[in-house]
C-alpha cells in the first residue's frame, strides 16, 4: 500500500513498516514539517478492496477517542485525515514511543521478577484508572503484551486503541466483539465489556510475562486459567492475579482503583529517603527536580546516572580569588604606567577572567548499575566499583564547608561509596529513590 520515502499530506515521510493486519498497516514516518524532524507512527486503513464497514467504525472511533485523551503514558494523537490520491483510505498519526514491546521481550526470553510484575501492574492500573474515570468511561478492550511498550525512558506505555470503546451509558447495550483470544474475558466475547474486562486482560498479560506461555495455552479449570504451579511468587500476588482473572465478574476486581489499592496494600508509602532497601517505596514523578544537572537513564537491567560535577568548586574558588588579586595588581600597574583608564582596563580583565572560568571543562561523574556490579566513573575513567548484591544501604548525606554539599552514600558489607558531591538535596532525594526502586525491581 505505502512505500518507503513516500510523503503524505506533504508532511509525513514514510520510513519503515512496523506491522500490519488484515485491516490496516502501521508505519514509522518522519514529520518533515518541523525542525528537527520528529518520528511519528502512521496507521493507514485502505478503502480499496474488501474493507468492512465495522473496520471503518473502529478506526474512526480510535481517532476520535485518542484526540480526547491526555495521559503521559498514552501516545499522543497528532493528526487524522483522508487520502484521495493513488492510495485511498484514512490515516491516523500518533506520537512514536521508543522502546520495546513486551511481546518482543517475551520472544527474547526475558523473564520478570515479582517486583517488576507489581510495578508493571501498578503503571497500567494508573492508566486504566484515568481511562475508566473519564466521562463517559473509556475501555481499551485489547490489553496484551504487544500493546504494552517499555519505553527507553523507563516508563510503560499503553498503545493501540483500535479496539477502544466508550462504555455504554444504558445497561444492556452491546458492543462490537473485539479482543485477542486468551486475554479476553467471557463477557467481552458475549458482546459486552466493563471496566473489569480490562483488568482481566491485564491479569492474563502479567501471567504471560511471568510464565512465558500465552494464556490460551495454559490449562483451565472451570474456565479459570491455572498458573500458580508455574511461577515463583508470594501467595499474596498469586491471590491478586487469581482475582484479576476470575471468569465470574462478581468475583473479579470491579474497578482498576480497587485492584490497585489491593496491590499496594503491602507497599510502604514513605517519604523519608533513609528507609532501608528491604522496604518497597514508590515516589511521585513530581519528585524529579525541574532544574537539574543530572541525566538519568533506566531500563529493565541498567541504571545510569550522569552528573555534571560541581565538586571542583573549592579549586575554582581559589583560582578566582587568585585571579582577582592578579587583576587588581595589573590594573594598578598598567593604569599608572600607560595612562589607560583604570575602570576600562579592570572591566576588560574581569571579562577575560570570567571567560577563562567558563571555559574550564566541568567533569562528568557517572554511577552505572548493570549486570551484577555498580561502577563510578569520573571523566570516563572508573574510579570505584562494587558488587550490587553487597549493597545494604543507600542514603543521602551532606557536609558543610563554605556551602552545604549533598551527596549519595552507598554502603556495602565492607565499605562505603560516595557519588555526586555537589548535588542539591532535591536531586539526592530523587536519585536515592530511583536507585532503591531499581534495586528492588531487579532483586539482586
């Protein structure tokens, strides 16, 4: 249907195919109308051939609903238009999320820990609470591993709203039968869907992530998926998953908010960064400082903190004081001997000193967690290294001299490691919690 290099609406240049099904094609494209160009997802439904009216309804509904959504972890609606050229059809343009689908991770034989599963569940339930509490409520109706993206920014995104539906306002109204076998509850196959239908799909998706086996391939008893003997989980999480996938609506979690509350019942809500690693702590995204010299990158198996160091300030202060004395001495000598106005000369010399100070390279400090070790780099050289499994304490500390300096302290069984001297208190609180959450999720 589309070709690489083709430009739609004089704006979207087709780059590569991401996927397709009987109804539509999905392409990666570049928005060449903005500078720098931005990657977008182009979804095309052709009106040529045996396209069914139901496919038009679903495609149009997806565009209409996406346009009204505003959630950081749902790809943004960007454009919708009709093509009347050689390719006849409708086009939906969305934000492109860089990352890996959970389907791809499963195919790579990635297995998830209990803590990771809880965090994934929490993230998706947060999205579902937003969708289900809209007026009217919005049901996704097709949650599965291929529709969840683990972004390179560390966040989880819910994509593909092709099966989305407003929940009927009138009891007894019917819906189009959509969904994916194995992830879809009985009531949805019966033409009806409720908020609990999305919870069922989330529960079966989590079981797929844990076992590596599609839910349709797992044994059933009284229409209920049997999975407990194939996972190594706490009894509480097994019970939670069992309730999420109950075939009987009356026994299932009725709302995403109820499911999330039950999931978090054992999570300690604590806002003091001195909490021990054994406690499960989750912070609001509002904790990230608005202005920071820190870059943070995290994924399933890596965490990298890059800090533009300010711990060279003591030496810099000495240099500035020395430069000021030299400057005043030169002003005194030259203004007396040459007759040049002392204020002009002083200004020129101070500007020169300022430029020299700015040109001094600021060292970068990096704290990198990966595999079974953590490493501290200074100017691309490793200055310290330890084993992750030996970490038993992470905290923020400060020391006072001419100003208050904050830093991160990592304690192992045998020694202490210091990182990020010169950080602000807000940065320390944020980073300490990010480290704890990552360590907890990876369970070293």
